[in-house]
C-alpha cells in the first residue's frame, strides 16, 4: 500500500468517545501536504490509529450545515 502523510491542522470537535479510547472527531486535515479539508472520522490517537472517514470541501460542509439545520431531530 502506498504511504501517505496527514496533519491535523485544526481540531474542531470531539463528537463522541467510546470505552476503548476511540473518538469520533471533526477536524481540518491536510492529506499528502495538500490544502486542508474538513474530516469526520474515528481516531485512537494514543495508538496512532484512524478509522474510515469522510473528507469534505468548504462547499460540501456548507451544504451539510444547511441540510442539518433543515431537518428536525
């Protein structure tokens, strides 16, 4: 598998944490030295592990905010 680099450039929010030390976080992350994007995924920082996640551009996160504001929870 090809090696990749990442840097969390801004920690925005920890949305939840489970009893095994994993946290679901929204951050800004630079992947392979590219411009940072919004990133939603599970992390286990102590073990240096990450789960599958989703990256969102500025436009996508704005659209997501509009969708979330429009739904009744």
